[in-house]
C-alpha cells in the first residue's frame, strides 16, 4: 500500500509544477521595459519646457511693448509737465500784475486823484457861490436903479422878474452843488477807496492762491516724473531678466 501512495504523491507534485510553469512564462512576457517607459516621460518633459519657453517669449514681447508705451508716456509726460508749469507760472505772474495794478490805483487815488477831485468839487461850489452872489448884486442894482427911474411900469417889472429868476436859479444851483459835494465827500470817495482796497486784497489773495497752485503743481509733477521713470526702469529690468533666462535655456 505504501508504494502506491508514494506514486500518487509524485504524480500530484509533477502536475503542480507543470501548472505553474505557464503562469511564470506568461508573467515574464509582460514585464515592463525601462527604456520604453522613459520615452513618454521625456516627451512630456520636452513639451512642458517648450510651453514654458513660449510663455516666457510671450511675456517678453508684452514687456517690450509696455516698455515702448512707458517711454512714450515719459516723453509726453515731460511735455505735459512743462505746459502745466508754464501755466502755473503765468497765472502767478498775472496775479502779481493785478496786485501791482490795484496797488497803483489805490496809491493814485489816495494821492493826487482824491485831492484833485475834491478841489474840482470845491471849485464848482465856489463858482456857484460867486454866480449866486453876482446875481443878487445885479438884482439889487436893478431894483435900486428902477426905484428912482420913471420908466414904464411894464418894462420895470419884466427886468426885475428876469433878475429874480436868475437869483433863484443861482441859489438852487448852489444848493445842488453843495449837496453833491457832501455826497461826494461822505460817500463817493469813501466807497471808491473801499472798493480799491478790496480789489487790492482780492488780488493779493489770488497771488497767494497762485503760489500754492504753483507749489502743488511742482510736487505733483515731480511725483509723476519719478513714477514714469521708475516704470521705465522696472520694465527695462524685467526685459533684461527675461532675455537672460531665455538665453540660458537656448540649446
């Protein structure tokens, strides 16, 4: 019985080894090749580098274009700054001219003009006074002459009436001239002086405002200039760095 069991066991072992042999052979046929597996990875790496280089080249083109625009903006900005500076300087010069003009007008008014106009008004009053007195004297002389004369009554009344009218008109003209002089001295001259002083103060304020505008413009224009110059410098540096990177990547 024992020899039979040994033979059966041997048959079972042999059949087991024969079944395993095809599986090992099949697994051996599907084993990966290291060289063939590396080829797709290399291709992917090359595509990635090409994409990165294309992106850098595009970025470089954009930077160069921005640099050109920034340089143009710097040049036009310089013209704008010069125009604004000229405008601020002109505004200040005009304001100072108005101050000088207002000051001159006030000085002339307080000096010769005020005195001259006052004297003219006084001369007018004196002339009206003298004419009124002369008219009264003439009327008194006529009355005295016709009092002792035996001229026709109608002629006498006509002459005396005309003389009285002259006296009345002279008195009314004198009163009007006096009222005008009073108004001139109490209102017209003070108002004109006040207006001239106000004009001078306004002109001085305009000068102060123009000075502040000039200082403000100078500060703002300096900041704009530095910002424009810094932008150009930054873009120049960006372009330089991108060109260096691309040069290193060139095969």
